[in-house]
C-alpha cells in the first residue's frame, strides 16, 4: 500500500473527526483499568528474564497473601517476540513466561501452598498473554 503524498482537505477533516472518537479501536488498557478490582493485584512481566520473572512472581505472591488479595493478574505476553525459538538447546515452551511461570509456581512448595488455581485470563484481561492466580483464603 502506497502512502498518499498530499492529503486532501476532505481526507484531513475525516481523519480529524475520526481520531476524536475512534469507535472501532479497542483499548484493552482502559478496559482493564476501568474494571480494576480492589481484591486483585495486577503486574506486567514484559521485559523480565525467566529467572527474574520467577523471583518477582514469588515476591508478589507472598506480598499479596500478606495484604489479603484474592487474585493476581500477571501479564506475561504471548512469547511472540521471543528469540529462543531458534535455539535448539532451549525449550520452546518453557523458555516463555506464559509457560514457565505456572510451571515454576507448581514446583515451589512454599508458594504453591497459597495458590488455589492458575488459569489463562479472559480475553478482556489479556487472554493467552495473561495469567490469573487465585489465592487461598488463609
């Protein structure tokens, strides 16, 4: 598709009206924040290494238990930009946060005692790029 060099005044006016109220663009951040729950902690793990993410998640769970949160929403991403797919010595699934974080939590006995369930978030909250951890009432 070739970009227009000169924008006509009609096209410019249509564009200006559209950007004032774009009805067909879904803003997932706005949706998540508007439905923010006081009993749910939300954290974005984008940019974390596997090791750092696991340490951070452990810290988050222990803190959330103390502060009486019922759920944790972890944004892991889908792993689409992961460069580990080209490395034959690295697991294609466990090298991505969306797979490795739940696996880590299942194997950490101390943290696992506080977890009721781990599931994929619904589409409005991040879908397959997010995890919901439900905590036990202690």
